[in-house]
């Protein structure tokens, strides 16, 4: 008996220990649940009582005043065709629309002799009804506290803190608590504001999750952010005396971030730019002078010569070669006009870069490579504008940039049609929108003194920036479809831009196949790896395209390396990007006339988005 009792006690103790371990495992598995986040509070809905008036109309025949049908509406005036169709059917609606006004004449002396139908208002009935409306939910926003970020590198002179601000839009309710995790460390603040010290992180940053609880009884959704805090200099070295001023690079990627995000595609991909700022070809200088270039564009020179804007009286063949390019004499004669022309768009490029987050230097490099800044219609391809937008490129921006589509579509189609979304429109409507968008960026103007409508050309810059945003979205989806991870988790910021250029120039099929082949061969998604798998033919032309646009003449840059053991460079000045490099498009003084020298076509095929949600971790 004693042995049985001892065994029973041992079994009970073992069972209790196992249960405790299981509970701990569950708690450690889901930190958010362990910290008490509960979204199952009362629904944010309210019931409102509204007054309305019902108007009862009868549709009758003129010949014998026979009622055909009854129509009920809640507005003054005769029912609209769609309302008639709902109550009476299509045939009656067509008869009503075909009915002319009843006018007396020699042939018609009484109303009964009028053809067709007429409406008669029978009843006007006031009433009330209750409707259920959704109330605004609470939300939480984040920012940096304890330092003022110094652009363009987002530098701090002290280790910053994370500042969280919660908002409760309902009157008589308030935020009672803000909670979350920085990495694995929890934090908890009473009230609607919270300041939490940020730790130094690695290059990949750390994940932050946060939410707030409301006195209404519910919580906000669980928001996420990626935050990177990198020390700069050797002030942290414990064994060496140093006079370095402590400095930190700070980057935050989150939908809730209140600060300025320099690159909108960084947010789309959840990818941090390089520490200390992007490379020169992905930079956005603060002043238009930072984009000044003086490239010897032979096609631009030829276009200026053809418009009679250059004196080429001393040049053979009028300063022109075949296909509209300038010869060497024509180029030299046009030099002043070339320099002025290629830099006249700099101010607008800077403004668009500020508005959209697309790097200004990237835009300028693309325009130089695509059109050499002559924004008319391409001679050999149905492409137009500074960035040579094609029908397929228009398809991408209309499908993958919904905010742009919602602004542009009503300029072409009925608003009710636009509300269906681009992918749900009829093929003829999609074709109409694509064609209208290509024409919108076409700045060719035969009646303009220079042959180009410069106002239209400047306007089109914004459209091309939004086209690149659409391509960023598509690249992010392609990578997620292949990896089930966010693009910034499997590739770096600079290479993601290279993938975007392949998508913009060669099309989504070229990029998707190359990424799939690279992953199937167990390669990481770097540009060098993926470029090996880009298919021969048209797709491989994108490799040269990427190299041309991403190449910039070398300039001294201060790129920090970790761990930092070298003296701190002077960070009081910012390197200015140098002139646009587009060397591969420049023909020699005697160009090869066996090939068509029209700037490269941009064919961006559509890869339909899948309903797979973007991951948040």
C-alpha cells in the first residue's frame, strides 16, 4: 500500500510538472497572446435612426392610362432609367426612353392620342428606418524621440527612443494602455503615449509589435515595424581611447511611422536602404543642381537638329546620320542645346521624387536610357514619353497602382465602371485606358515651336514615377509568391531596385522565371545570382539595361562598415551625385547602321496579383 501511495504521489507530481511545462511552452510560443492582447471586445457599431420619404410613381400608357408598373424611389423627380429597369424590366424601360414629349398639334389634339408612356406621382410617404454604421477604430502611430534625424542618412547624436502615440476617435472614450514587444522584450505604458528606449541592432534590424487598449473594451490591431539602429564610429570600443562623437543611423519601416520615408519602395518591400544612405544612382539630391548632367546624347542632338533648333550649316549631311541620330559634327554643334535640354526637367524630377519617394537620380537615368530626354512617340515601337511607356507598361501601372487607377480612370470611363477595378473591366475598356495613358505621356506636338509640349512632358514625369511604384509592388509580390517571405527579408534594397528595372524593361515573366530558377538551384536572391538565370533573347537585354542605369562614375563616399574600427569620416557634407551615365546608348561618331538605334523598348507584361496576403513578420 505504501508503495502504491508513493507511486501515486510521484505520478501526480510528474503530471503537474508536465502541465506546467506545456503551459510555459504555449506562453513562449505566442508572446502577443501571453501579454494579454484581446481583440474580441465589443463591436464598433452604432444604430442610427434616419428620416426618409418614399415617392410612389405609376408608369401609364398615354392611350388609355393603363398602369404598366409601379416604381418607388427616395428622391424627388422622375425615376431614373436604372430604377425603372429594376421595377419594370428592360423592355418597359426602353419604351419609356423612346417616348417623345406629348405635344398637341394638328394631328394630336388630346393626350390620349400621344404615343408611349408617362409617369404619374401617386403617393408621397414619410418614414424612418434604423441603419447600422461602423465606428472608427483606435490606432497607434510611432516616431523617434530623443533626437532629430539628420538627412539624408537619418543620423542621431544620441541613442534614440521609440515614441508611440495612440488615438481613440470616439467621444467619451480614451486609450488606457499601450503594449508591445521590441524583439523579445515586452513594454507596457499607461495612457495614450509611450516612450521606450531603443537598443542598438544589427544590419537587419529588429521586429517591433505594438497595440493599444481602449476604454471602449477593445484593442487596436497588432501593428508591426522593422527598426534598425546602427552605431557609427569607434566610440563604443572599450579598449581604445576615442574622441568620436557618438552617432547612430536610424531607420524605421512601418505603416504607422509618422516620420518621412525617403523611399516608398523601401516600405513596399520592407527593405532597409544601405546604412548611411543609398548609392548615388538611387539618391535624391535636395536641389535640382544635384542632377545636372552633360551627356553627349546623339539621338537628342538629332531631334534638336530636325526641329531646326541647331545651326548645322558647316556639317555634312545636315549634321545627321541615319535613323535620326546626329553625326559627330552635328553633336558638337548641338552641345549647348543638348546640355540645356537634358537638364530642364531636373526641378520637376526633384519635386516628383519628393512626392512619390522614387529616387530622383533613378528617374533621370531611366529617361536618359529610354528616350534621351526626347519625350515624343518612339519611331519603331508604340512607346511614348520620357520613360517610353508602352501598352504593357500602362497595364502594369493601372493594375498594380490602385490609387493611380482610381484617379486616372474617371478621366476616361464612367465612375461606376471604374469602381470595379482595372482587372474586372471589359477587355475593350482596359484597352481604352491603356491607350489613353500612353497618349497622356506622349509630349509630341507638331504645332509647338520645339516639336514638344514641355508642359505635357513635365506632367508625365509623375506618371512614370507611379509606374515604377507599380513595378515595385509587382516585384514584391513575385518574390513573396516564390518564397512566402517579404522581399526585404530575402534580398537587399539595391538589388530589389535592379529586379524592378528588369520588371520595367523586360517584363514580369523575365523576372519571375529567373527568380524561380535561382531559388530552385538554391541560390540566394542577389543580382549576381538572379542575372545568371535570366533567359536568353529579349529578357537578357534587361541585364545591360540594369547595368547602364545603375552605373554612376565613382565618387568618394563614406560607407560605414561593421564593426567600425576606422576613424570616423567627416559627416558634415553629403556627396553630390554626378552626371547621369548612359554610355551604352551612345553611338560612336560613326554608328553601326545595321541595327535600329531607337532607344530600347520597355515591355512590362502583367503578372496578375494573387490573393495571397503580404506577410508581416
